[in-house]
C-alpha cells in the first residue's frame, strides 16, 4: 500500500526556509501521517471483521471519520501554499470532503431533521467487499449503532448495497437533510497520495534549482519529553541537524 507520506519524504527533511512555509509543510506532513495510520488501521479492521467475524465497528468508524476530518485539514493547509492554492483538482476535492464532513460536524443539528426521518444511523454506514480465491466475493455493511425496525416490512433497516463495488473500494455513507451521501475513502486516499507526490516533486525541483540542501530532522521531529524531578529529558539518542544531499 503506497503511503501519502513515505519513509524518505522530502517533508521530513525540509531545509532552512521561510518560517510560515516551514510550519505549513510540517502540518501537511503531520496530517498526512495521521491519515496514513488511520487508513492502515481501517483496512486492518475491515479485513479482520471479514475474515474472522470479529466486530470492530466503533474503531472502524473512528478511523473512517478521522480520514475525512484530516483530509479536509490537509488540503486546507496545502491551499495556504501559493503553488497549490489555485489547483482546480484540490478545490473540487475539498468541496466534496467539506460537504461530507459537515454531516459529521453537525450531528446534533441533523438528529431530528434528517436522521429520524431517514432512520439512518447517526455515525453512518461502512460498505466494502472482499475477494477470495476462486473468484468468491463477499459484500459487507457495518452499521454504527443499533438497527431500526421497519414495522411495515417486518424487517430491520440495513440499507442497500452497491453491487458494482470493487474489492479495493471502501464506502462511507452519511445523510444530509433528505439526501444520502457516499464517499469512496479508498479513492480519496489515492488522490491524496498523488497530490502530495506532486507537491514533493515541485519542492525538490525548487530546492535543487537554488542549490538548497535538505536537512535530516528525524531527531527534532515528533519528539517525546520525559519529565523527571522537574527536568526535561529528551528521548532521542542524539540531537543533530545533518545536511543530506
């Protein structure tokens, strides 16, 4: 699985640049790694539930909504950079994410207006399918919360499954007013991988053009402090800012 922020990402080795740009790119890197971790954990949950029938429903929705939340944040950070602010593709992606994220941000407002009328679970539904040897494909729907019972049909309201769903797709469903919304988390993740790759290539080209060396910041990034007897002890083997070509 290709990550948004790879091991050798230039965003982990930023040179001495203007402070505002440094902070923005650092925030992009951090948001990207949060999304990477959430996507990896979401996939692990879905595989485990599919293959072992172990319920990991709350964790799965936590990771799914986490991806939506931080995807919007990441793109907003990118739009603070002059080279990305007018990027048409990221603007459209932000619009889609924002519309979907708003359904989650305003749960209290939607409870009576939309969720009760649609009998839709508050935190939505997750849909995915798994392919197995021999061409077998199983479809799955995870419901957040308790199923509602439809007295007229004498059945529980599970919802509809898209038969065209591919094994690589993970769909998160929510509701806005009277409209059911769906977002393909896998496609969103792939889009972000491509966007960050282009940003990194653009930065690398600029740094090389101006003869700017990258700096190994591994010892001063995402650090942990242990407080003992009022003293700050930095848990790193050695503090260094070594230039790397």
